[in-house]
C-alpha cells in the first residue's frame, strides 16, 4: 500500500514517498488482465472500473444478464448467444450484482432468468444479488466498501445504477469522490467493477459530473442503444478509455421474451422476421427431439416452460407453428412434427 497523501510528509518520509511511487526498470508491474472483452476489445480489466451506459430501455439489463451468465459458467449452453462478449469464468469467486433502482420483483425476474440460462434451480453460492433500493444514500456508499469485509477475492461487481449512490449527479466534489472510491476499491482488492450509468433521455449524453467523471476514469466504455425503427439493439464502442481498441457495433434482437440473437448490421424487419422463424423451427426441434407426437395441451405447456413465457404465449407459438406448416394435428388430436429434425440440432434449455 502506498503512503497516504492526506498527511504532511517531510525529510526522509518525503523521499521515501516519492521513491515508492517512482517507476523504474526494476519495477514489477503486472500486465493488464482482461476480465470482460467485447469482440476481443478489453472492456473490463482486473483492478479497474468500467462503464456500461445507455438510455432507459436501451437493453443494458440484457447485456448485464449475458455478462453475469458467462461469468458464472465454465461452458455456455450451445443455444446461448454471447453477443461476442467473453467473460473470464469466476469459478468459485463471488460475482455480485447490486440493484439501486429497480423494484425487487424485477430484480428477482432478472435473477431467475440467469438461473434458467445456467440451467440450475438454486442460486449458485458465489452469485450474490443485493438490493440497495431501500437503503439511504450514505449507507449505499458504505455498503459497497463493506462488501470486501464479507466476501473474499471478488471476481466481478455490477452496480446497476451507480449514480444512485450519491445525492446528486451534478455535484462535482461528491461525484469525483464517489468515482475515486470505486477505483481505489478495485485496485486495492484486485477486482473488476462494472458501473451502469443512464444517459439523458433527451440528448443521450452522460448525466452530470458523475457520468463524465466515470467515463473519464473508466478502463472501458460500452454504450447500449435501441433503434425503434428497426427493432434492433446495438452495443457500441464507447471510446475515450485508454488501452482499449475500437470494436464494430454489435446488433442483436429478441427472438422470444428472454432470448436474444446477433443479427447483421443492415437489419430490417424482414431479417428480424427470418430470425424469429428460425427460432420457431428450433423450438419445434426441441419439443419433438425425443418424441413423435404430443397432446396439444401438453405441447402448449412445454413451449411455455422452454421459453419462460405464459400459457397464452405458448398457445400463440403453437398457432404460429401450425400456420407455417411446421406441425399438424392428427385424427387423435395429437400434434405431429412435419419437419425433419437434424441429428446435430441445437436444443433450447428445457425444464419439464
């Protein structure tokens, strides 16, 4: 640990202080260790704080779910699209998600969806979802520091709504202090912190001094946006950060309620429709992989379970299958698959 610069130093103490912070050919400094990359570009590094920003409804939570899922698994499911995001596996190290803004019901939905991605029923011991929404501002700030008194060797911390840990985003002094505190925690405890920051709904710029200071000191910046005209989400290189390289925008769309898939940059409604049709075909293959036919009500429930949607949505998907002649109903009122199922068909996650 370097000597505190809060006290006055003199004489030999001052000489020692400058010797300690001097870099020479004898200095042993660890190279940058990437924790999260996006299209091979460093986004989050060990002992650094990174920024994920975007407007409300831009898809930030979706990107967070992908990152957290990848951190918690050693081998991603074959059907899971990582959006070119690569995360160093946490193994048994803690992965902590902090909520400062969403109601706990939505946080629980996010938690449950990650468990479905992981194909597990119980929360992994190293996955901590912490709800800071009910805490006052001062306690939120101290609670972040207190994490390191409870959890050892934290792999990743996601702060969903970093600006909600201080009284006002336009207070320059408190903004600088809050950002510097996160940086010091990351460096001291050799962890990686992802700070999620909202952009202004109007001009799309970073909110206040806190947002500006966070971006200025960030190890990596990524911006998530939603193009309403094309129904396409986009992850863009945020720039400004040192030591990272630019990556081309990554486009993705929802192919059902909880699943996303990368699509080409020149996405149109037609392409999205094709993506959804391919997903529907894959759903058929999953449902009929180990059976020749199934009762209509049972199939509706199975579809609902696989896609984590309501029974009504399951019925709608079955109707889509019938309309596209992917399945038919025989004389005994069983649903029968009309398409050939490839031997190497990738199955969706199923919980029956």
